[in-house]
């Protein structure tokens, strides 16, 4: 992979190859080494830093420990805490990429362009991409534009697959010094990928050239109909006739932040998230007021399941930012992942007051309430979201579907059915809707032919969905086609082997066809997968007296002549 070599991938604290020496480390020290290794494997950055620091007491010049500690500090955004360690590591290993990841932002923030150029020229930087572009931006910082533009131009002529970063930085530098026409020409080239950042930069340059109408058309072409507050706010500025300031970069520091941001975008999703986080953190360190940078850091932290750290980043985003609502939605999701559902609801309720015009906010609030079985309030939230939709399109089917679920759970089937059918009008053949509606009919013992047609269509659309396959098997079971239910029920359980409901259903199917020993085995498996207490109680009763006697006690028809099995 070309990028792998270009980005000069190093251990960056992700290595677990720490060595223990009985001649230099006591048993307690060995424990710290082992704890450090465990923290690295578990990506527990706080413990990674803590145990690496403890280990360094007895082995202060161990480069592996220093890299591990520095990487952990970058990952949590504690750059100041890592500067001393980075200086020490650079003394031991001048070419350390990890040390450079701390020294780069320190020199940039201090405006010490000569120090930055010194480590770049010595080949002691971060990577060929970062070093090449930062060299040019350092000359911008020194006021040496002709040298900077030559370096941007030289980078753009590379053949490593990343040369497109050169024209982008080149264009931003031109705009920074007022050459908006030159910057616009570079960004409008057909070879330039039209990412959101490029589009916003072009639109700002057009506005500076008093071409607001062209800028508005560019936004419409790029984003189409949208409810994105950032795009809407930008368009409103342009529509007012005012000249929108160029603020993609306002100085050389912002330019280098954009370099790290661009690298983050290039590796995001294709490399280890722990590695990507380092670049994203440096971009945010260099420009902490950039909401887009913060959102990306928080998203990566969520993928790494560091929900507490993600919450901290979301909370730091300025409420005046057009993307604040995204930060609050992200913070609510992170709180939910931490098991803090009350806090999630508090965030979403507050957001619904400050951003009451946004259907996405009420949708998220409705989802949170539905998960907490607050069905009446969820219906109100979903209905508010729907009332803010000016024209129903295929994009609205999930909202109708989730409100339909809330209606069904609230015992209002007629309204639920209406929402499900409306969702299917907007998105014909949608398998989730077909499955849920069909299964509901089965449970009510109504419209059985239509129910099975819906479920079969859902299975055809998603043959490897365990829950949908379970619906088909359970429908056959409810129609007393016990033999026909065996194969799809076995397949569903194979697809979702630890689901308690599916294992319970398989037990019922086995019982119905006379395979009572296997039925009891499946019921016991279902109990081991933590079913709800209500389901567990029923399963234990089936294990005690058999399925048929349970059905009779429930006023239902047994599968066959009652037997103890």
C-alpha cells in the first residue's frame, strides 16, 4: 500500500513489544511494564500514560516507553504534559516520528519557524506529506512567500498519490495574501476533489471577489437541498450581499493545521483509528476553535469506545457554532453508550429548545424516549419532527417507521399501521418495515396471508438478516407448519447464535416437531444469554412442564398432545 510507506508508519505507542530486563527492573517495575502493555492493547490511554510513566522511573531512557507515553498524551489531547518527554526522546532518537508529533505543534504555536525548518531539513519530521507542506507554510510564517509558493508548486508535481494536497495548500496560501483569483483557479481545476472544505474555500474566495451569486450556485450544486445549518448560514450571508471573510486559514499556523487535517481525512477509515487519532488531535491542538476538527476527533474517539473523552471534546465546541447541534447529538450518543440515559435525555431536551427548528433533534429525542419505553412522549417528539418536514420524500421513511413502532408499543395499532404503510409508500419494499409490520400481524393473529407475504419479501431482500429470518420461521410456527419452520429457524440462530429470543424460538420449534431433548438444550442456551426476566421466567416454566402445558395455561392451543417430553 503506497500510503503506508509515505506516511512512515511507526509504532506510535501501539506496539506491545516492550521488553523486561531482570537486571534493570524490579518485580514491581516488571508489573508496571506488563500493565503498560495491557493498557496499550486495550487502548486505555489514561492507564497507558500512567503505567508508562511509572516504568520510566526505573528506565528513563527507554524509547519504547517514551513513545508509548507520548502517544497516549497526544491521544487524550495533553500536549503540554508530553513536551519534556518528547525532548528526551528526540535526544535518544532524533528521527522519532512520535517526538516530532509533539515538537511540531510546539514550534508552530510559538511561531518558531526556524526551529521547525531545522527538524524538517534534518529529516526528523513527521512524514513526507506533513514535512513537505509544513516546510512551505513555515516560509509563509516567515513572510517569505516566493519560497513558499515554489515549495507548494514542487510538492504538487510529486507522483506519490498525495500531490493534490499541494495545490490545496497553495490555493489557501494565495488567498491568505489576497490573491483570490489565483487560489480559485487552483481549487476549480478538474483534478481537484471537491470535498466540503474545498467547496467552502472556493465559495469564500468567490465572495471576496464580489461574486456572491456564483458562490450560492456553487453551494447548491455541491450540497443540493439541505438542512445543514452550516451551509444554510453561509448561504444566508451570501444572500444578504455581504462579503464573507476568507477564514479557512488566517495564518501559517492554520495552514499547518489544515495539513494535519488533510492527512487525517486521507487515512480516516483506512488505517487504525488509534493512529488516525494522533493526526486529528494535532490538527485540533493547532486550531482548537475549529468545530469540524473537534467533531472528527470526537467521532474517532467514539469508534475507539472512549466515550468519556468524546464527551469532553463535544462539550468544548462553541454553542455559537453552526455545527453545535451535531456536537450535542454526538454528546448525547456518547452518554448513551456510557449507560447514562438520563443525561442523554437532558442534553436532547435542552437542544430541542435551542434548536427547535431542526427535525433531526426531535428525531434523536424520540429515539431516546422510545428506548426508555416513554412511548407517548416519543410519539410527540416524532410528530414534532414530522411537522417540520416541508415535503415528504424517501428520506422520511425511517422517521415514520420509528413513530409507527412507538404507536405499536403504545397500543395504538391503527396509527402504527398507517405510519408503516406511509413509510412503504415512500420506500417500497423496505425490508425493516415489511418485517416489523408482518411480525406484528402474526402476533395479533390478523392478516396472516399479507403478513407472510411481507415477511417473505423482507427475507428475499435480506436473506442473511437473522431477525428477519426468525420472523419467517416464527410465522410458519404460528401457522402450525412446524416442519417448515425448522430450517429457517436454525438459519436464524446460526446468524445470531447468542440471541436469547432466537434460541428460545428454536427450542419451541424443536419441541413442536418432537425433538424435545434438543428443545430443552436450546431453552437452556437461551437462559445463558441473559433474556429479560419475563422471558426467563417463561423459559424456566417450559423446562419444568413442557411447552404444550405452558400454552394451555396461557389459553392457547398446544402444538400437540400435552406430554412431559
